[in-house]
């Protein structure tokens, strides 16, 4: 290879603008079809956001459509075009992109007009600028072979990337050309190259290209069919099929010089024509023999700007994974999709508000226009008959005959011709239905319902069936009649009995315009909805999109149980199982065929018979205001391709962020928008989404076709957003697109703040506690003052009266004792009694003193005091007695100890005097600052009546014990069973002594010592 020859070729091509690849001189041709019948075309121009100068198309494994244009790289999800902006500092060397290829690893290879290659891999770009081993001129095609090697055809030569580096292919591999127009890898792994004037082949594992001997012309393109046939198209020889087994000489120029060729799922060729512009469709390419040179009459459609194409300058064509064909032009983008709906447009139908339609086994599919009856054939409408009166609005076949209903009369059409049937009355004719046999039912305004049995007319339900405003009529299988009227009114006539349904029964569908038996119910369609009548009950029906059930004028029950409706929004197909559930749930939904499927216009809205008819092949015909539409239920329109969903971005306020995991947003972030999209290119407008935000949503949120999720009032925390998509056939994406992010908390939302709040709350609670204690102390001080005054009064009374009287009494007894002889036993006993009396007086004085000084009357510790009392009582009432001390006893306030002493003394006195016990013990223990005293005996116990009453009648010992215990805040419990002894437990809490000490200090009092 010489540098000079390369430069010469390069200068030659650079002298021509890029449009030389798009538009060659026009040639005369014969008439050909101008539109792709059976395909629905969608177009996007600059007004729709499409970029201009589209030179390359590719679809990656995620389903995204990429566009290489003269103004940069774009991606398209079927709804929105998005310009790809390279990361900062990684911009493309040129914005003029001429080749794209998405490889098996998900990488996007990008070729440029001035040469050079770039690779986009998971958002990262790598650039390979022009060099001796890389393209230095326009890149035509990029492909990948079985080994994963990338081949590039360019004006400057053929290049290969083996994963480690680039190499320009030359004579060392048997490649003689200085350029390459196209490169292709076939199903056998062969690499084919259109090398300017000849076609070369590199077998799998081969080291050198083989000469095929096949001549090619300027700007050749290559294609392989599913059957293995190789097609080549160039500017010299046109488009032809080659045999890979034999060398073939080029023949005279054929039809078409295609810049790009692709096959659709039906095996049809789609090519963008360099000669005359536009796009050409050639069906059944594999049906042509090897060596066939394409002729213009082989084309089923030639679509150019005059036929609606944005421009005749077309280059790229792509068949996507869902079977759509995409064509790029210098003025926009087009999609061709196999149409589920075939249409018959005829101004004789579209110019009429109402026309009849029905299928007759004898005559085929029939339609009416004005006063004429037509048969629908392959060549359009064929006239069968013409009535003399007004317009025909309904057709009803009945065996060999067909009834034609006009506004002013009824006609019978058969092989014998057209005959008018004289109908009684003079009103305008209305709703029409068959009578279940060979006759006809017709409503006549202001006259009522008439039946024609094939011979004569008769009235039905005269005077009972409402005669005015009937809009729909159905004869049921049991012979009963259903008649719909204006104003959501429906009547059922059966065995001479009429039942009416209306809004009070739940029938709220506006004018009833269609009726059909569906399972064990009757389905009614109207202006504003549909309802199912079953068992005398009305079940209103609803759909996800409520408008889908509006304007229903035709209902058809298919043999498989599916239900079809013709409405104002299109033809709705409801699966049988969905319809069966609707009887309980009231919910119906299904596949809607509308303008996106090729359905033109809307269902006839003034029809008085069903606007759906099934022909002999099972195809369904729909009467619309733009003509007839046909759907073949036997041809599946199911799309099995799972949509791939992706998250496009996240916005906080007006700030957009790239969808990167782990992003943390500032404290106080509350409102977030998340944009997402999915790659289903057949019906992107019918995509459905659902999403949820872990950490916020409890369940999936149904978003319909909305592509933005809004969240407000988010709190701090970690979140994970998930989104899924379903295509038009209800196939949901297998995996969710996810995005994890977090919102930082404000200081007031942190654990530290909560801890501070807890500390503050604790401090307030403690302050409130201290305030409460202060109030309680004041209250107790008041009570103590009152008690102290009462004690002083009692002390005075005891000293001034009782003790003085006892003292005087003892003196008199002493005087009596002195008169007795000293040896007299009576004197001895009397003196002992006087000694006890003096001790009692001394004890009384001490009690009086304690009342005045608030000091204890018990000088001893409690164990010694109880031991002394028990010892004295044991002398009088013989019984074994013990005092047991367990643990360390807590100190007690003198007053508290005094009260405990008197409770214990009363308990021991009762045990010795009344229990008749053999053994009595006192157990005193300290635990947790509490003092616990247990007094046990094995005596006769306390009677049940005493336990129930709480005391013995006329005795106050037990009551006094309870009062003393309550006074010091202690708990007194008594357990006793007749014959099994008694146990008395006194638990003095630590707080009791503390309260008493605080009370004493509060009053400035003093204690006689804190002893247990």
C-alpha cells in the first residue's frame, strides 16, 4: 500500500459532500405501490425533538435505540430523544457520527465521518483517534465476528480490533483494496467485504481473504437471508442474490441501490434507496432464486416523502428485537410496525354517519352506503343492490336471504333480487335484531316492536313494551327480549312480563347502544360505560382507564369466550377469564387496538345494530366513522420481549443528579424526583410502570405510563428505589432498576439531639419531682404540727388527770397495805401490785414525755424489747419463745421504732393470751434498706369471721395495728388458718424512716437516737 494512492482516493471522496451518499441521479420507473400495506408508520421530526442528519442506528442489549447523527450521539426510548453528553474531558473528536455497532458485551462502537473510533462501555468512553492503524476517513460499517473481533469498513481501508490493538488489513491477508464499502459476518462465521470493485471472503479461522470473482460497484451493501442467501446492492449492478457456491458474473443493472438492507420478521427486505430516495419493501426475499436481479415490480411498497416520509434522503435501516423497522433520514426518524389492524377506507363509508355491516354466509361481508348494498372483496366494494327509498342503516342476514333496514322500510335481498316488505304503522324504524329463526325484529317509533317471521308481520308486547327511544335490541337464547333505551334504561320482556332496570339499580351507562349475551349474563354497553346484568343484579364495570368503556356500540362474544367491544377509543379485547371474574369484581381490562395499531376513526356512534361482525374466516370487522377495520384474532399480537427499565436521573429541587448509587443528600432534603424509562419500542406509550422506595413505601406503587416518581416529606435515612416496567402485552421486566441513596439528618434528627432531649426531659422530671417533694414536705409539716399539738394536748390530759388520779389511787392502796402485817401474804401481793402500778405510772410519764418531745418510749433496740416482752408474757402464758435477727438491720427513726414496737407488742400479747400456742417466734430481718418483722405462732389461728371483718367485735387491737402501720407507711399482712397458727408480717420501707427524719428536721425536732 502506497501513501500516494491512499491520499489520492481520500482527496477524491473528500471532494464530495456526505449527501453524495444519500442522493444520486433519479431514474424513471413504472408505477409501484406507495405505502407498506400491513404496516403502521410512526414519524418523529425536529418538531418532535428528533435530531437531523441520522446516519447510523443501533440497538444495544438493553433495548435502547442509539442514533448516530451529524450533530452527535442520541438515544431514544420511543418517547423522548436524549442527547448523549460525554463526561467532562472525554468529548468526541467529531460530532458527525456515521457508524454504530452494539456488541455482545454491551459496548457501543462509534465511527466518525473524519475517521477514528470511540467505544462507550457502561458510561465510560475510550477514544481511538485516526492513525495509520485506524480509519482516517469516513467509517461505513462496524461489525463483530464470532471471536469477538471488531471489523471496520472505511473509505480509508479495512480494519480489525482483536481486543489488544488495531490493525489495518492489507496485502499480508490477501486484501488488495485501499477502501472498504461494507463488511458483514454471515451465519457461518465468514467475513464478507465489499472492496470497491470485488467481493472478498475470509472463512472462519482463515488467515487470508479469498477472491470470489463477484464484481461489485460503487458503495455496495451486503445482506444475508435466514436461508443463507447472500444479497448485494451497489450503484452499478443494482440489487441481486448471489450463490455462495459458485462464481458469478455481474449482470446488467437491476432495481435499487440500497445504502442499507435489513430483513423484518416476515422475511421482507427493507432497503434505503440511494438512487431515487425513500425506503423500499420487498416481501419474501428467500422466495427468489440465486442470481435473481431485483426488479421494481418485486417491491411491495416504495415509500418516499410524497407518501409521508420526512425526507427522501435515507441511509440507515434497523430491525429491532421486537420486530420494528427503523429508518433514519436527514430530517427525522420513522418506525414501521406490523399492523394488527387492516383498514378499508372508502369515501362511500366515511362520508356516511351510519352504514350497515354484517356477514352473510351466502353473500360474504356486506356493507351499505346510502341506498346501496355492497359486498366487500379483495378489490374493494362491489355493488349488489340499490333500494328506492331512504338510506340503509342496518343489515341482518338470515340464511339465503338478507334483510336491509332503511329509515322508511324493510327489504329482503336474495338471489331472486330485492323485495320490499310492507311493515304496519308509519313511525321511523329503529333498533333491529334477528328473531332466532329466519325472521326479523324491528322497533318502530311510537308504534312498538314488530316481528317478521318470513311471511307476515306481528306485534310483540303491544301496549307494554315502551315504544319510544329504543336504541338497542337483543333476542336472548331463551326467547326473551332485552331492549335498551336512552337515559340508562333497559327492559327485559319475558313470558309477557316486563322488568325495567335503571340508575336506581346501578345501571348508569347513558344511552344503551350495544347488547350481547356473555356467559350467564347480558353485557350492556353505552355512551358512558358498560354493565353486566346477571341474576337480576346490575354489576357496573370499570377499567384502569375508564374511557376505554365509553361509546360502546358493538359487542361480540368469540367462540373461545373472549369478548370484543367496539368503542369510541378503539377495539377492546377482553380475555374470557377476565370477563368471568368481572361478574364478581366489576373490573375488566384487556388489549386496546387504537390509532397506534392502525385503527382509523372511532366506532360508529349512531348505529342501531352491532358494529362488530365476524366473517367466515374468524376475522372480526369493525364499523368506524372512517371505514371498515379488520382484526384477525388468530394472528397473535403478543410481544414476548421483556422491557429493560433504567433510571435516568434524580433531582432535588432544580438540581439534577446522575443516577449513581450511594449518593448522600444534605440535611433537610425532603422532596425528590426520580426519572426512569424503559426500552420497549413497539408501543412505548403503552408501557406501564410500578415502583417503590424501600424505607418509605410499604408496597409497589402503580404509576401507569408516568415516567417520574415524586416523593415529598422524606425523612433522614437510607433509601433504595426500585422500578419495573411491563410492555403492551403485560410482560413485566424480570429485574428491577435500582438506585440507592440516603438523606443526612439535621442535628435535631440525630441520636445526640434525642439524647440531649432525654437528658433535658429527665432534668425537668427531676425538678418536678423535687417540687412535688417540697409540696409533700409542706403538707406533712402541717400535719405534723397538727399531730404535735394533739400529742401535747393528750399529754397534758394524761398528766393532769389520769396519771394524777392513778398516783392518788396508789397512795391510798399503799396506806391500806401499811396497815397490814408485814408477814401477811396479802400485803406482799398488794405491794407487788403497787410496784407494778408505779412502773405503769412511770411508763405513762415516759409516754407523756415522748408525746411532748416526739421521742421514742422504747429505749431499747427492737430485738431486746421484744425479747423482754415475750419473756414476761411467757411467765404468765407458758410457751416457747424466740427472737431471731437476720442480716443487718437498718436504722429507724425513733417515732417509727416506737410505732413498730407497739404493733409488735400487740401482736405478741394476742399470741400469748389468745392463740393457746406451744411456740411463738419473732424474726427480724433487713433487706434493701427495708425492715421486715414476722411474728409466728402455732396456735389456734384467727377465726374466719374475724378475718372477714378485720377485727373482733368490741376489740380494737387489729384495727390499731393497721392504723399504726399506715401511719408510718408500712405494710401489714396477716396469714392465718383455724388450727394452723398465725403469721403477721410488718414491712417497714426505707422511705418511712427517711420521711419521718425529714419531717423532724423540718420542724426542728430532735430524736432520741436512731436504733432498730
